[in-house]
C-alpha cells in the first residue's frame, strides 16, 4: 500500500493483508538497490501469522518516490517516520545487507520501539571494494553485475532455487537493473561510511538474531564476529552453502530462523 | 574495465538448475515421479499454499525434476524464470492466455508454425481473441496493425519452413513504444544460436520437443520470462498489476517484481489449464540440453553443406535459407545469428507436387515425418501435412507452395546425407522425364 512519508508517496508491502490495529508490527528493510520484493515470501508468512507487515521501499527505491538518503542514520530516521505514518508503536525489525545496518541503527537509537532485531547477511563495519565502488560511482552496468555476482555463493551461480523454476541470478540482476541512476553508489557508500556501529552495539537491548551465509563474499562471516560478540542478547544462525543473497538463496531457512524469534 | 566472470553456456547447459541430490549423491537429475509432496506439518502446508515458502505442492504446478529444466533454460536464455509445459503448443497457448483476455488482439508474423497459425487464426477467435498477421519483413506493418486492444506482438526467430528471420531489435522497439511485450518463439534456434532477451524480446517460448531435447523422443514446451517488461507502465495488463481474486487478492507485480509474468503463469495457467510437463519428459529434455551446443554446431555445419549442394542442383528450383545471398534476410541473419541461423529450411523441387513425393519416397536416411530438430534428418511436404489446414490463400501468404519440401538436417555424416538426397533427385529426375 502507499503511505505518505515526508510528503512523498511511499510504498510498503503488507504481505497482501491489511494491518490490524494493536497487532505487533514486523518491519523489513531491503538491501542495496533492491526493494520490498525480496521479502515477499517471509512477508506473506508473517502476515498470515497476524503481524502488521511493513516491508518498505526506501526513498528512491522500488515504488517509493523521493531522493535516496545517503547515510544509514538518515535511512533509520526515515524508517521511524514511516512507522509513525502507519501508527506502529512496536515492531520486530528485519534487514538484509544495507537494510541490516538500518535495522541495527533503528534498534540502537529507538530501543523503545523495537522488540526484536534480525540482521540478515550482515557485518559491521561493511566495507565495499574499491573496484565496485568506483564502478558504481560511474553508474556502470558492471557494478550491478558485480553486486549480483558477489551476492551469490559459488553453487548458487548454477541455480538450485527453492522457488521452482526461478533463475536466481537472472531475477536479482533484473531487480538491480530497475534501480535508478546513482542508487547503487549511494547505497554502497552509505554502507562503507557506517563506521559507528560497533560502538552502538551495546545500546541494542532487544533479542537479536544474525542470519549469516557461510559462503558470503560481500559480508564475510569473519567480519560479523565482533558484531555477534558485542550485541548483548545476540544469537547467530549460520546457513551452510549460502552466500550473501540469503533472501534469494535460502528463503526457507531464513524464514524458519526468523520464526524462532517471533 | 572490471569484468565479471560468470559460468559460460556449456557449463550452464550441463549444470544449471541442479545441485547434486543431498540424500543419494545422484549426479544425474533424479526423476521425481510423484504427484504430490508431504508437508512437514499443517502450518507448512498452509504456507506452501499461500506462497510463503519455496517448494512443491502438486506436480501440476511444479515438480523438482521439471524445475531443474525450467531453471536451466531460464539460465541459458538469460531470463528470470520459466514454466515447463506438456508441449510447445501448450507453451504458446499458456503465454497468450496469461496476457490476453476476451476481446484482446494479437499482432503476429504470418510466417508461423502451422499449429501456431491454426491456434491464432481459428481457435483463439472462439474465445474472443483475434490476430492480425503481418509480413515479418514489413516492419511498419507491425506498427500499423496495432489496435487499442492489442496485447502482444508474436513472432518466430527463424520461421518454419520458409526461414524468414524476425527482426527482434526493430520490432521490439515498436512493441515497447506501444507498451506491448514481444513474445518470441525460439524453437528452431534455441538459446545457443540466439538470445532473444538480449535483442529486446520480453518472453520466449520453446517447443522443447525439437532441438532442446534433440532426439525426437519427447513432447515438451517452455515459457521463459525475461523479467524486462514493465507491466505497470500501462493499464493494459490488469492481470499483472491488479489484485487477483483467484489468489487471495495477490498483485503479481507488487509481490514478484521482475518475475511477475512467470509467477502468474505458474499460479494461474499451470494451475488452471493443467498442461504440465511429466517429470520423465523433463529428464529427457535435460539430457538433451547437455549436448545442445555440440549438436547445434553439427546441425549447422551439416546444413551449410546441404544448402550449398541444393543451391547448385539442377533439380532444385529454389532454396530458402538465410545462408544464401539471395535470401531477403541474409544480412539480418548474419547480424542476429552469427553462429548460424537454422537447420530447418525448405526448397522447391522441379516438377511440383508429384515429383516431390517421388523424391521423398526414395529417401532412406531422411525420415518422412512431422517433426523437426531431431538428431536424425527429417523431410516433409508441408502443404499436405503440417500446414494442410491452412487455406490456399493462407498458404500463399506464408510462402508455402505445393512443391515446397522442408528439411530438418540432422547430425549424421553429411556425405551420407548428400548421397541420400542425390538418390532422391535421381528418382525424381527419372519421373520428371517420364511425365
């Protein structure tokens, strides 16, 4: 459905069900140059379970109008305004990749509003390779190919989708191709620049779940260790034979893991 | 500039879509000969029915063996996903039925496979869907034929049997300028010879019965979604953009983004029309894909020599193949199909219909039958078989004369093929002399 945030038309997916007043919210935040469609399966699942699904298209992404926001903190503040617009006082917050940093920042700075934090395919810091960042800065097509390539495990490049008949590489590539000029660079740069995260880890006072892919090239598991160690109530689910695009490669395992904290 | 090194065609044609079976280690794709799948528990069953989890519910909608084929062809075409069907004809019908409602209209090349022509000309009008046929070489004709109720443009990469090459880049521009998808039948070319999505097509259909399976053993079809068409750019496709009561008010574009079309095909056409591919058939097509490039190279090299031989033969009136400089699409074929255009083509024999029959009946290696794309060479007389339901006018429009003979060149030794054809021509010449 469309809502108004900062006087701009903003899209949130609700899992094909209307919100019910008083129900707990469940907020999903997508990764670099993506949109709400990466959460379709999980969103539909938890909507059926009675949660008010709030899967955003960040400004300048997917169906949402407006300019992209160039910092993780700015995105986090915007997410809070989108929650205010739908009168959601308390929510579980789930983010993938860049979206996991946004979810983390929301949980650290607005702890009263968050009941559970789930970070999918994550690390803090989240450095971005110079070649990728430069290609993205020049808005080269190869930047989208790089994001797609490194987001998937080696085995996923040969397929084996859990969603029958879906060619994962092709689907993510088309999604990335839909992003507007400058979006990839903006998002990658925001990830790169978010360096205050580890300090804020101690401020996370809700149960936290990290869902990591063992074969993640974008946010390697070794970079997630300090995050897991610094968040007081964190638990990690490691998915074998899975890359960074967990939403694409292992939607069933991701859903099962999230279900343990809902 | 940095480049991304992805798996190449021959690797994908052997591996894409499959991870070796976790339980048994089976290297070959297992044939999951089952109608349905046990749910982990009641809630998981509810989740499967509501598209919350990946997996299989009922083999009419999806099957693990068939899903490997769907992924593999999607990978080879560069699409986002595919749905396999019981035949190529079912693939065409399901793609059309997903996009066109009663009162809708199609603009199609008139150079089509006879079965597709029959569907468009005679059967779809019964359901309120009409078609305007256009000369595939008349690019402006496609533009002129578009009406407010037009919902797609349809063509074959290289038409069967007269080998007209469809100008995908130009006609896709016309389609997109009018907010229409371009649907391309790539049966005769396969993704090895041409990648329609790279040239501007939005949806690709195949009869996998032909070169993809490659051995004349299996009926199968595929619909592949390029994920490129913006269904929300127009109000012409409410079945993509609006809430679908048939699936709890799901909007396919909102929920599935670039995979909206193929998701609708699976959750409506596959579910409701039921033309699913049997898993054993999917297995046979998968075997075919493993040797696709090797076979296609041989099909093409044999064809090149046979075309040259026929073009110089005294008993041949004409040969229609894009290799020849007198073919109207010679340059276009070189541009769009640099590895070779097609192993299915036609020629006219001197003496017309009766002499043609003498020729066909004398052949030993070429089998007289209604199929193309077999590893074995095939021959047929379209006017009396595949295209017999077309009127004389429609036959003329499609360029099919009574003396036209269609060949599908196989992968046998080409010298033996040419010798077989020569035997046929000797018999034909003798009959012509007597007549």
